[in-house]
C-alpha cells in the first residue's frame, strides 16, 4: 500500500487540467451494456474504480479495452447477468449494472452493496423504480434477483427520498426505462450533471429522453439501441478539489477543462471565504491574497453544495479565523476526516449532522489515515497548507477517484511524493 508524503506551507501556482468525471464514466460504462454493439467512450480517467468497472463488464461477458483514456466496450449478444460480491463490495457504483442487465436480458443478479464508510447507503429507491417498471425483485443470500417475465413497461415513478434524490437510482431507472414498452416519467429525479451526461450518451445510442437536468425526466421506450461514441464531461469534484487547495494555500491556479456552470455552489462559497475567482469558458482561475473569512456550508443535491466537496471545504475552514459550520444533509455520518484533521491541530466539534469548525492559525503536519475517497483528498489539501510534513496513509482510497493527484499537485509547485509503506 502507498502513502503520500507532503512538505507543507507552500502556495500552489500554475495550471492544471481536470480529468474526465469518474461519476459520469461509471454509469455510462454500465449503459453501454444496453446495446450488443460496440461503444467507444472517451475522456475516461485512469482510476482504480474504472478498472473495477472494466473487470465487472468483463465478468458480465462484455469485451472491454482501455487505452489512453479511451474505452471500447463490446457487450455482444450473450451477457451473463450476474454481478459478484467480490466486485460490488469494492465499489458500490457496480450496482448501476442492475438496470441495464434487466432491460437487456430480463434478469439480473447483483450483490447487495452493503455497508459503506460514509454511512448507510440503501438501494431501496433503485428497487422501487425497477419494480414499478414490472420487475419482480427478491433478495436472497446477499444478492438482489430482478426478473422481468415480460418486457418492462413504462410508468410514472416517484423517486424522491427524505434526503432529496439519488443519482444512481435515477441512473438505474433511466437505463431500464429506455428499452421498456411505452412512456416512463421519473419524478423527483436527480439533477446532477452526471445524470445529464448519462442521458446524452443514451440519446446517442438512440434512446428517447427529455427533461434530464430537471426533476422530471421523460423517456419513451425504444426496441433497440446502437453503440455510440461519446466523451464524458470533466470531473467537477476534482476541479473543486483544486479550487479549494488554491484558496487554502493562498495560491493562484488556473484550472483547465473545468465547466464553470457545474461549480456555482463552490464558487459562491470560496468567494465568501475571500478567494477571487475568474470564470472562463472552460476554465476557472482561483487566487487568494487576503485573509480567509468564515463561511457556513450545507451539503445538498445539485445545484446545492456537493457532499463530495464537504471534507475538502472543511480542511479550508480549519485555518479560517472565526467559526464556520458545515451541515451534511446527504450522508449525516460522513465525518471520518474530522478526527484526522484534529490530529493536525484543527478544532472541529461534531454536533449531530453538523461540524463546528473553530479556525486556527496553522495546521501542523502529522501522520494521518485516509478513510474514504474525499476524506483522503481533504487530508492531502490540509497537508499542503500545514507546517512541516504530513504523511497520508492508506492512499488506495485516493486512487479510486483522483487521476495522478500527486503528479498534478507537484506541477503546481507542491512538494508531494508517493512512497511505498
Ligand atoms: N438513498 C436512499 N435510498 C436509495 C438510494 C439512496 O435512501 O435507494 C439515499 C442515501 O442514503 C443518501 C442519498 O440517498 O442519503 C444519496 O446517496 P446515494 O447512495 O444514492 O448516492 P449515489 O447516487 O449512490 C452518487 C455518487 C457519490 C455521491 C452521491 C451524492 C457515484 C458513483 N457516486 O452516489 O459519490 O456522494 O451520488 O451526490 O456517482 C464519491 O464520488 O466520493 C461519491 C461517494
């Protein structure tokens, strides 16, 4: 296992290019199963989660070849509709093969994803949506068995939950509905850019979808889909991570291949925190020379502040004079980074789903442990601004979702290296 070692207290400056979005690429890869024919997907980031999804596609009988950011997927005629525990347990997003397998083969057997370090993540909404389309669903021996005796049928489906809406439940139901008979309306659909990206890919395959990006998505089922060539959007969470790092270190960074329309929530909060932000057409420049100011943040479904940037934003708040409050509305337990930040001298107190952050002058570098993907990113950012050396252990979490983060940070002047444990 590797660790990342950071010599802190250095400003980031220069240009960095954002990779393709992991959370777009994963469901789009699953969607390719909806056709027998080959799809070519470009701008796929080189990540551990992508490798896991490639292994899953192969286990399902598809051919998949990845080279230099381009992935060719050829599902062929005969899929084996069974997603094993060994793959699903390492990556929850594997659950998004459920909809495509059911629509293509009338049958899917997918391991229940189970627990997750960021909190309980049930899949009841995925199952409710697929049942509404006519599948009968049972869970046995840790597996979901979904069976459609007849062709799936379009329906009106309400997918809202007490937290808002679910990205992957929306994706799963949308993917099943594109091959269903008749019209489906998904109400309280997730509006995230990754859902829009998936819908665009499906439309290139020949699906009939409208309303993506709004809470009402309408789908007219078609008989068959073709393969398609598509390029995924850039990763708004990776872009946001660089934005926070630039602001925290008092640096000046031009983030290329970032879509400013997807970053409005983080732009707003970083401006309030005292950063200056210039939006280009496909890039964002973040700089800060003045003092940091406290901000309060509540995570919400898009276009609200993303939960996937909560930990990074907390790192920034730890060195912001005054008191800032973070409220986590998507995963009320997603605070594994708090105790590690506190080991670096931060003063963060948990009160239910809120974290009260008392800003200190400077963090002090320390050995810390990564617990999940975004917590890892927060610890790296904290290390960049801290006094002395920080070693972030268990870095495999970071490799699940950040494409060569240490290389990109080094190109911005950070002193970061990867070492074997
Ligand atoms: N939920 C339910 N029932 C369901 C599905 C979800 O109650 O059937 C609840 C969850 O408990 C949670 C909320 O819905 O409160 C959203 O969570 P969900 O598990 O549905 O999220 P997701 O769609 O599986 C995607 C991203 C996550 C990101 C969330 C929220 C992918 C592959 N994953 O997950 O990304 O945090 O949306 O925006 O797209 C990450 O990249 O680090 C990551 C965790």
